[in-house]
């Protein structure tokens, strides 16, 4: 049991592992990595561990095999080189949300003599009784199910919004960014009463004279004009 180990443990070197699934939760203004780091540091301080390094997989899915994660691969190289044999992670699903990946990843670490400790449930990967194994599998399956359910709900919400407004994600169009630009481009492209119509390049030239340029400050390409006037 972990508690028995804790009473007898001396200060042990460990590395911290953090993972965030969505790129939307990565950044200085987000709290995912701060929350994970605080939980790991608090656990280490209370239980006699000295954190000697930290590895972070930002915007990496919990279903990705551990060998395919840049941060985790770098951590394994660090462990192989300096003898640290303990990894602290905030929770089991921060290690891996997919049950198969979680079990296979833990088995691989155990074969290397590495101990993985989730701070929210320190005994999670330690006990090998049939009951403990079943609990790990059930909790892993629940985490996997919750992730799949969340993904499905978000996908359905995006689809509903797409059907309602026509667009949900991706780069904003010039019509959204600069309606005046698009209106001017369409006006310049429109045929005159005599049937004359400016070419796309001529429209781009006229827009430049009026001060309308792209994000790099240069004249729009013909393809960009084409997308504007066809919107």
C-alpha cells in the first residue's frame, strides 16, 4: 500500500508529467498546467519527493500512445539518463484517458522499473489485487467514455451552429474581418452599363490605391479578390 511506503520513505527524486488535451486550454491565460503543477508540487512537498524536472505535453490527446508524445518521450530519455524512477502526475487520466493506452503505458513503465503516482489517487497503479485491477479498468473506461461523450456533444453543437449560421470554425473570411473591403471589391468588379468589367487584378490594383491591402501590407492576389466578390 502507498501509505506504508510513505511512512518509511526518504526524500525521493521525481519528475512531474503534465498533459493538456485541447489547444484551447494551453497558454499563459489558461489554468490547466497551473492546476496540475500545483497538485503535483503540493503532493511532493507533503510526501517527501523532490521534483527535479517537469515535462509537459501541450495539446496532446490522452488517447495518444505514450511513445508518440514529445514530452513523455523526452521524460523517458531523462529518466534513462539520470536514474530517476518516479513520475508524479495529477491524476490517472492526465497520464492517459484511453483505457488501453493507460494500461499498456503503465505496464511499459513498470517494465522499466518506473513508479507512476497520480496525486489524486496515489494507490491507483500500485495495488495488484483483482479488485484493484478491476477498479483501474472501470475508472479508465469511465474516463474514456466521458471523453468520448464530451467530444460527441461538442461535435453535435458545432454541427447545429454550422447549420444555423453557415460557419463555425476556421479562419475568418474577409467579409467577417472587413465588410467595407468586400463591399468595395464587389463594387469595383461590377459591370458598368457599357458591359465593361474590371479583371481581378485590376480590382486588386484599385483596392490598393484606396488603401486596402492584405495582412502583409501588399496588394491582394487575384484569388483573394475572387473569393471576396463571390461571397
